[in-house]
DNA sequence: TTTTTAGTTCTTTATTTGCAGAACCAAAAA
DNA sequence: TTTTTGGTTCTGCAAATAAAGAACTAAAAA
C-alpha cells in the first residue's frame, strides 16, 4: 500500500502551505484532495483521512472555498457534497497574490507623493521598486495568455 | 504638519502587510522607514514613532532583516545603527515568494507521480497547474532583466 | 411524523503569538 | 573603574488562533 507515501506527501504539502501562511489544516486538506482517487472526497472521508474534527474540517473547507482553491460537485440521488481541488481556476489563486503586489506598489507610490525631494537617491530607490512591481503586474496577463495558448496546443 | 498624513499612510501600509501575512508591527515599521526623512532612523526613533516597546521593535527588526527588507548603516563616531529600507535589493524579497511558488510546483509534480492514470482528466488539470507555475518561474528572470535594463536606461 | 444524514455553528479549552517591562550585556564614555 | 548608551534576551501576561466536541439545522428518508 502506498497509503504511506500519500500521507507523507500530504504532510509535506501542509508544510509548504504553512510557509505561505495558510491555516494549519488547509495545506493538508489541499494535499488530501490533490491525491484523492477519485479526485473528490466527501466531508466524512476528509474528516477520517485527516483525523480532524468535523468543525475544523468545515471551517477549513470554508476558508479554501473563499480562496477559490476548493469547490464541490454533487451526484443526483446523493445528498453529500464531493469536495475537490478547483484546478481549472487555479490562475485565480495566483492572481490574488499578484493583486496584493499591486497594493504594495500603490503604497510605495503614495510614499513617493508624500516624501520631499531632499533625498533624491532614496526616492529613486523607491521608484525602482515601483518599477519592479509594474513590470510584474504588466507581465502577468501575458503569463495567463501563454498558459492558455500552451494548454490549447496540448488539447489538439 | 503632514505628520498626520504620514501616520495614516504608515497604518495603511501596515494593513497591506498584514494581508501578506507579516507580523503586526512589521508593516508599520516598513512604512515608518519608507517615509523617514532622512531615509533612516535610529532604534529609539523607531520606538518613539511606533509607540512600541524596545523588545517588540528589536524582534520586528530582526524579522525584517531576515526577509532582506531592512538593514542599517552607521556613521563614524556614532554608536547607533541607522535602520533603513533596503530598497536596492528589493527584487530578492519578490524572489523569495517566487521560490515558494516553485515549491508548490514541486508538490503538484510529486502528486502526479504518485497518482494512478485512472483519472486522466484531473491529472491533466494538475499538469496545467504545473505548467502555470513553470511559466511564472521561467518568466521571472526576464522580469529582473527588464528591470535592470530600464533602470540603467534611466541613469544615463 | 419521526429519524437519519450531512454538514454548520457554538462553547470551551489548549496552543501560539505579540507585546511590555525588566533584566541583561557589550562597547564606549567619563 | 564606574556609568551610560544602544540595543538584545527573558519573563510573564493578554489577545488571537485553532481545535474538539456538543448542540444545532435543514433536507431527505423512513
């Protein structure tokens, strides 16, 4: 049984997500769905797999849904939700963090507006940071385009 | 006095940084240095500006140094450190988060290695996520290049 | 109608984090 | 040598976060 390998990878995914600042169970829940076969699990299956309480799982799912990382499907005649990793819209997840960079950029710009021009060297440094953020924000749509393109190519 | 504007912006910078997951004082300390004139401050000036304890400031500085966001300069005949925003190496800050994306990519790849090929559609979704991360990791050095280039152009 | 199921929300407890203030330390000044 | 300065580290304490388990709810099943 490679059940063991699965659990180990789930834990390591948990650690990477911890480093990203996600709540503790979140990463492991993601890992659990990433490795699920079939690629969806009921609430109770998740509870059992993670050895966590229903409340903890419920709240973590709510969090992950809010981040567009998880959603669920249903089957007619079955009341349960089948939760899955929302892989199709993963770019949205990345986009969210890019948007935060955009907010940082704004703050640097506002700082420049408030500062005097008595310390031009430092101000130039701030402008360079703004420039860096601008390049990233500018290039991100191209990343998405290229992604779409390469995916389409694959399907053909 | 636009002291008030400064404090308000510092608070808003604090909020953006909170959203990024930084510890509470960190963002405000960054803001304080971003708006400082001259663009560096002594330990005591920071303590006073933030109305925080020496220990809190000391620990927060340590954290920001570890993130390569802050360092200090000295002046001969003056024992104090003058802390400043480390604008010149800000790309390193961004790079750190890109590296975390790289770790996420690895986890998705490992997941694919463990998964059977019973659910090819889902596996394709995972591959697409890997592809997305790869495009980003691939393009990031170009971002830095472009940044260098545009900066050089500016100096001439 | 009563019971079960699938999950959510509430309550309590434990853990973690963040902070202040005191104690501390090493280098410089007196 | 003693004192001052510029911090750092330690010791609680308060607040925030996370989790478990119980109580709850709405829909479906019996």
